[in-house]
C-alpha cells in the first residue's frame, strides 16, 4: 500500500533520534531543514554527527536507549541496526502517541522519509512507498534542475500579495492567474 503524502508542521514538536552513525546523520540533516528541536541518544557518534550536533547546539546523550526515553516526543527516528530494538521502540511509540520511523524497516514505521527538494518555501517530496528509494533520489536530482532559479523570490512575492488581499474568490483568481503566468513565462524561457 502506498503512503499518504502529508507535510507535518514541526513547530513546537520534539523529535528524538536514536543512533549516531551515518544513517542517523543523514536523517538529522534532513530534519534540520525543517526544525532544530531535535535530541539524540546513541552509544557513540560519527564525526559528522558530532559536528552537526555541535554546530546546531543539539541536546544529546551518549548511552543506550532506555524504555520511556520517547515520552514527550512527537516523533522518533530509530537509526540503529538492532532490529529487536527497532521493534521495541515502535511498539512503545504507540503508548506515547509518537510517530516512529525505523530506518530500513518499513514494518516499524508510521511514516517514511521521502526524497525531497527544498528551495525556500518550495518543498517537493518524492516517494516510491519504499519500493525504490534509489529511484526517488535520482528523480529528485532530475527535478532540481527543472525548478526555476527565482522560485524563492516568486513565492515570497506571492506570500506578501496573499497577505494584502482579502479572502475570497477574487483573491483566489488573482493568485491563480499570477501563478499561471509565472509558470507560462518559465516554460517559455
């Protein structure tokens, strides 16, 4: 079954990463595009993970995961090779209403990380529902080159315009026309 695409607002939501290796670092780097309210628990940390923790002033503990550590977190990323630990944390997450992602174990995931492109306010997400993360990554790389270089400026302009116009049909039509003109102009260039 395919995953439902949703963009989650992470404001004031605490995220826990369990693991300190290469994969945990990759997930951390993705999350840092959207929030810095992240804590990490790991037995050890890769050089890159330690550097990211220090650069972003993130809370972290060097120890094994303990039952109850996810209390108060909205989301947990389990980036360890220990499959029984992934299963335990996934089961525990249900008691805390905490979304869980166990890297490379879709059976222990409430959600998956899509490949994505982020340019300012624009975020495009690509998913193959776990069938081929490699294809999603290469498709992302292809789409990056298709996005107009000035998209961030245009979106800023649209946000400002949207705030100045009263809600209603006229605003919707004005914004739609402006977006359509932008895309047409971009296609012709």
